[in-house]
C-alpha cells in the first residue's frame, strides 16, 4: 500500500514475493528439497548450490536431476553463472578440460580458481591467489587512508588500520592461514609496510619491523601470527611440560626442540 492505494493483484506462479518478512523462510521451504535425489554430495546456502564428488559421472547425473527439479518447480538456473573446478595436488591443470559438463544443453566452463564466501580456492589447493588479491586490496585501502588522514594523529592511523585493514587480512584465517614461509611474509608485509609509512609520516625513527611491533605505540594485532603461535604450541609433545609447573624446566626442555619452521620472522629476513 502506497498513500492508501493498493497495487493490482498479480498471481505468483513460482518463487516467493521479494522484500516480505516471511520471504526467506518461504524460500527455504520451497528450495530445501532440491537435493533429495542427488547422488553426489551437495551444499546449499540460500540460492547458492554446490555439487561435489570424487566421480564426475555422479555430478553429470545430478545435473540432469537438477534440470528435472527446476522444470517441475518452475525455477530457473543461470548456466552462465555456473562453473566447475577440479581440486588436485597435481601441478598440471589441463585435466580440468577433460570433463564435459552441461546444464540445459549449455556447457559449464572449467576454472582454476573459484570464490566462495569471500575466499578464493584454487584447483591446486593453494591460497596464494587468495592472499595476492587480499594484499592488493589491503594496500589500496592503506593508500586511501594516507590520502585522507593527512593531518590526523598516529593513534587515528592505528585505529583505522585495525578497523579497515586488519579484517581483510584476518578474514577466513581459520581456513586460509598460510603455511608456506613466502605466504606468511607476503601477508605480514602489509603490516610491515604500514608501520614503516606511519613512522616516516610522523618523522619517527624506524629501526626494524620486529622492534616496532613491540613498541607501545604500535597497538596492532596479527591474527596470522597468532595462528602460527597456536600451531607451534599444539605441536609440542607432552614431554615438554613438566609434571610440576616450572618455568626453568619448561625453557630447558623446549630449547631442545627445533621450531625454526614456525619462526619465519626474524631480524635477518625482515
């Protein structure tokens, strides 16, 4: 109703009215049965459907089932928005072209990377592509901050980094937290670069990245660093921890362990 006037009635032949309070619930009731006959595994988030299986024949069969379901319930799928990817440890990605998948007689293109809920997954199970895009976006935001906050205090710079930059670097780190040393350096170079520019902007003496992180001025947190610390801690053997709490005994035992693969940051490489 607008200004006391009702719109004309229209029949709803499929789907649910958009913008209504019950719309999302009605849509879930409408679409939740979409995978009851699928032979492969599937994930459904709102109107986003993913089929996955070890066998491409099951995927192809499920696509025929999907076509039938859409015809029965008068729902349409946009084949141009569909794509398929093969996850493998093999370096050769040419195998993705061997699978010929179609939906409504339209081919579903093969891709080497796919974006899901803001995370980019590659066919080789590497997050290097995701990290590269994240770093690029983070640097773009940092450049905007230095352009806009010309006359702000260093505290404003730090707060803006925590609010606008850190979420980019920390998003999805439970999944994408880097294992390779080069990826760790790539991500933490954003924070390193930012700290260097802040010190330069306020004519403060910059000696090294690690010392600046321990400075009281730098109230920056690193989720990436925290994840590596947690992995290091969880890798320790029970023999490292003394029966009776003793700091000296703990330090003596842990000094015998080689933890270099967790300590990718040191004054020599930063």
